[in-house]
């Protein structure tokens, strides 16, 4: 009897060796990211524009981003805003207003802390706000496992609840990856200083935002 069970076990082992391995569930390849050319143009006295009329290259799903990574642009934009400002790094400097091109890291910045520009959408796919971190300066502090930044200073800009993002028909702007979207942006925008965190002012902006898919 014992010999019988040994023979059965041997047969079962042999059959197991000849069976193909269980098929693994195929993984879906990640879709290639969609890239967009994004152009901003001032239509009022204050607002945002594209430096040297050079569109930003942005990508994303749910929110578009340009931060200099993944083939996106370092977001340098024309900023016209009657808001006084000051900063202490890399030197103490101030101004009566923002005027001209801003963005990216300032000369001498020692860190890869990015300047970034985000276009947010709500759950229905409508453009809901923008966020821009610009004029970044950072100095590296303690090195090693707990590496920190000794200095980190920059500005942030975003729209308040009074900012609107409407298309040519005064409907909410909706991003369609296959079509060019032109959005008219109007309303109050805030600028904040980081660090220390401080709201330095707000003013009304008027500009257009054109988002054009780049054909792959």
C-alpha cells in the first residue's frame, strides 16, 4: 500500500512539472502622457503673460503641471501686479510692484526645489484655478540622512474665489485633450511670500489662457 501511494505522489509531481506556470495577469502599459502648449496673454493692465511669447510645455491628468521635469517647461511668466514686495535672499531687495518676467530658481540657488505652474480642474473637468510658485531661492543645510534646507524663499500666486475661468461663450472652461481650449481669466489673485508665510497683497487680473494639445 505504501508503495502505491509513493507511485501516486511521483506521478502527481511529474504532472506538476509538465504543466505550464500559471499565467500572470498582463499589466497594462502606461499610456503616453499628453503634452500641451500653454500660452498666457495679458488683456488687462495686470495679470500674467508668456515670456517672449514662448508657450509653456505642460502635462498631466486632472491637473496640468510645468516644473522643468519630464520634458515640461521651467515656468517663467510675465507678471504685472501693483503689489509691493520684498525678500531677503539671496540679498535684501524690494520693489513697488511686480513687473516683467519671473519664475524658475534665482541665480545662486543651491537646491533643486522647483518653480512650478499648475492648472487645476474640478471633478467635472472644468478649469478651477491656477497656482504658480516662482523666484525660488534655496540653500542646502545639514547633509546626510536628515538633510534639510537652511534657506528656502519664494512667492506663490493663485486665484481667489472671485476669479473666473470662462470660455468665449461665458461658460466654464473645460479641458478636452484633443482640442484647443481658450479660457478668459478675470478676477482677484493673491500673492504670498514664503518663508515666513505672509500674504503680501491681492489685485484684479485679466488674461487669456490657451491650452493646445501637442500631437505626438
